[in-house]
């Protein structure tokens, strides 16, 4: 009897390349249009130096299909001391949500500073989420993020922004 090949797709997170820009623009339109013109905003981030963009790909039988985007920057507020990673965007395309891909991207973000630890000390991850985005807030809370404060700014479409943080522990 011949064994059945497991064709369950796996997820790989890799550095984004210029060829990924059409996917990023499409996903920004799908995921963030409620909050403003993030197709333009995220395109600007993608093209900016100092923004680290990663693509989550579904791998199935040697075919890689982009399914998510993670964008991060390194920040420092002199008042607060050490550096932090800020997630400026994270999204999974509509057909691939609720499959653990967003959690895998957050896990990647939590491990990402380890590679930078010899150069700079990174103590936490921060992000902003729209106050009415209850699903997003709940998602981040489940992954260990806590409410930090209300931001003094709003999203382009007028929603109030909430700041959340995840404190990195040794071995995170």
C-alpha cells in the first residue's frame, strides 16, 4: 500500500522584495481601507529605508503564494531609554485568516530582535490598533500584548488609536 502524501500547506516568512509590492498594495486595500488610504501609506513605508517588510507565504507542492504582510521599524524614545520594535502593519489576506498565520507572524516579530541583540538592545514590541477594531485588539491581547495608552493621533479615517506593547523576555 502506498502512503498518501500530506499536501497540507506550510507557512514561510521571508524578506519582501520589490516584486511583492502589488500584493502589498492589494492586501492593504483589502485589510486597511476602513482606516484610510493605506494602499498609499504602506507603499510609502515599503519604499522607505528603515522599514523591514516580510511576506508570509503559503507553500503547497513547491508553489509559494503570498498570504500576509508584516512591516516593522526600530524606534527609540530617549525619554524611555531602550529601543523597541514597532509593528507598523500586519495583515493576512481574507481567504487565509483564522489559520494561525497572523500568530506565526507575531511569533516571527517576537524572535526578530534576537538577531539584532548584538547591535542594539530591544526591550519590547509596540503597535497601534484602531479603538473600534475589537477583533484586532483581542487578537493582540491573546498573544500577550497589553494596552499602554491612547495615542494623541487618529487614523486617517478618524478612528482613535490605541497603543499596545509586548515586553520581550530573555529567550523570547
